[in-house]
């Protein structure tokens, strides 16, 4: 007992363990007969997979959410999405606010990783603003969606669908209740839900640090943090560029046969959703190989750090691009918006992407060994670790080992592959004597 008392988890270990416990609890609840419409026990691995997909705001599903789960099961999934999107620590701080309890230093350290804060100071204030932004975005989005769903699905179901899809979109989860088994393809031409869902996805994917700048410093980019400038600029470039690319690649392909305005809407939605929402309004199997590759690239990049989305993060991608351009121009420093990026940031970006890519490739290899085609396996692995939720029809037919692999990839993608690795390795003190440096050939 005395040894157990001496065990003290650091912030990263607390974060990893907290998400693991959340997934396990969700798996237990979803496996109960009350959670399924047929009144039968759901296989625990399938329930755990669904709980992981919801908690890690991914959206890969083995069963259609509406047809498989009861209102209780759907409510569990919605709660997992909300807690997973905000981070379990953020939700626990909410209760601390309500109970007027003091926030300890260890809790503040965990919050830094949860909401993407740059320093401990002000992290509680940032968390409070994150909760307010979440409530405002989800509330407004839910009301608009309710107004659209209620006339089509009835009052009770319309209200529930509006709330569920608003939370699912803002948290970049990708779960839907349309009951078609094909995501949002049945409402591809509906302007209101498409625009609202895209807006919620983008708002959730920017990150709470960006929203903190917008709320405290207004629409004055010069006063924003460098992080916010990079995230918003890169996000805008990817959204506009992605929309144009999808439109020209698929206007005579997967988007053929629909009005011109709907083609633009579908192209915009397909540009938004891989980063990293998981909804789709077009049959993914109908996309050309070029558009499929573009989707995988966008899934790989993902949303902003400290957001509800996944991927390597758009700001990490921007750092790598900027560092590459500096190397090409033979410049020692990486400069952007009249600021110089420090070397630690660049090193972390490289390490993060390396861990991410290695985990993705290992997962893809296991799926291929299980008999899944390379293109589908790579697509599924990127979607899982990017917490996206898009699939080429592979998820419902995954073998047991592949389910476990995808589950682990979703977990690593939400918590962070670097965080998982750091949680299971020991801290090593800095050496007093540094080794003699020596150069090697690169490239």
C-alpha cells in the first residue's frame, strides 16, 4: 500500500490513463442490453471499439448508430463524444467550477495538454473560455439544425438529431443519426445542414487557443499569438485549395449529374470533413484515385493543436513547410509573420510527425496482413490515427485483430502518439556532459 501511495502520475500519464478509463467505461455501458435495440449484449470488443471511436472523436463505426443503438446507447455515445472532444480533464474542471473548488497545480498541468495551452499561467481562464465557446457554438448550431430536422423527422426526433449532430460536428466526431448507413449522402444537396455542419467542424478544429485570441483581442490579427496566425492562415489555404481541387477533380466524376451549386457545396464539404470530422456527402468509393489521395493528405494534416480534431495538426504541417523552405533558401532561421520559430518547436514537429507516420504505417501493415487491400488499409489507418472517421467500407468487416489495431490507432491519434510514447517511458535527467557532435549526410 505504501508503494502505491508513492506512485505519482505526471500530466501526460494522467491524460493517457484518463482517456483509457473513459473508453473502458463507455465500452461497458454500450455492451449492456439496454444500449442495443435488439436487447442483446453487444460483443465487448465491438462496444469498446465504438466507445473508443466516440471518445477519440473519430467516427469509425461497426454498426449504424441509429439502427443499432437505443436512446440510452445514443446518449452514451453523445456523452463520450462531448467528453472526448473537450478532454476529460476539461469536463472535470467544469464540475470544479460549479462546486467552486480550487484547481490544483497538477490539474492545471493536465489542462495544458488538454486545451493546448502554452503555459500554466492562465490555463484555467482559457478552459473557462473553451467551455463558453463550446456551449455557444453547439447551442446555436443545434437550434438551426433542429429547425431543419423537426419538419422532416418530427419534433422529438428532430430536436434530438439537431443536438446530436451539432455536438458531433463541433467535436469533429462524424457520428450521425440519419439511419442510412452512408453518413450524410442523403442530404448532400441540403444547403442549411451542410453549411451549419461545415461551420461547426471548422470552429471546433481551430483550437481553443485561437478562440481565446479572437475573444480577447478581437478581429485584429496583428495582436494575435503567432500560433493563431499560423493556424487560421493554413486552415484557410487548405479549405479554399481543397475545395477547388475536389471540384475540378470530381465535377465530371463523383459530382456528375447534380446542379453546379451542389457540386461546389459537395466539394467544400469534402474539403472540410477530412480535417477531421468524418462525415461525407459523397460515396467515397466513387471518388477518383486523385481525390482519394487528396482526402488522405487532408486526413493526415488534420486540424489545429488544442482543438477537437486530430491529424498531425495543421500548425505542425505549416512548421514543416516553413522549415523546408528555409532550408531550400539556405537560411538558418525559420521566420514567419516577423517572428522566428525556436528550435524546440521545430524538433517537436519533426518528432511528432515521425511517430505519427510510423504508427500509421505499422497499423497499415497489420491490416494488409489481415487480407485488406493496401489502398483501403492505408486509408483506414490514416483515418483512425487522424481521428477522422472516413472509411471505404472496411470498418464493418474488420477482423478481430484489425479492430484492436484501429482502436489503438484512434487512441494514439486523440491523445497524441508522442504523449502515448512519453507516458510509457521513464524521464531521463539531462546529461552533465554532452557528446562531441559529428555531421552525417542527409538527403
